[in-house]
């Protein structure tokens, strides 16, 4: 069975939304495990995956509000990963 272009893009959109929502579930569960509010590094990786997929979906849908909303996020997520790496490098 061949997927239509529309079905494929819906899958991309849903995959992005699942990854984006999954980061909050991950953060919540990790914080419960640690008994304090913590944002694990994997939160930022899921943020990048979700944001990138949703950005692609927004472009396909030609939704300027959605495009602008998703375009900025990846910059913040990448910067957080850089700061985490720098912090780990300074500790070594």
C-alpha cells in the first residue's frame, strides 16, 4: 500500500508532536525519579527532533504563524546543548 503525500505529511506532523510532547513526559518522570525538578539532556534532543519535524510540517502547510513559532525554538535547544557540553567539559 502506497502512502499519499498528505498521509506522509500527517505522519511527520504527528511524529513531531509526539516527540515534542514526549519531552514533557520525560522531564516529569525524571523529576519524579530525582524528587526535584530536573531537565535531562535528552529533553533538549527531543525538543530538537520535535521542533524540526513540526517546522517541516508547518512549511508544508504554509502556515506562517506555525513556521515562525517553530523556527526559533531549535536555536534555543541547540544553545542549551552547547551550554551543557561546555559545563561538562569544564568539570573534566
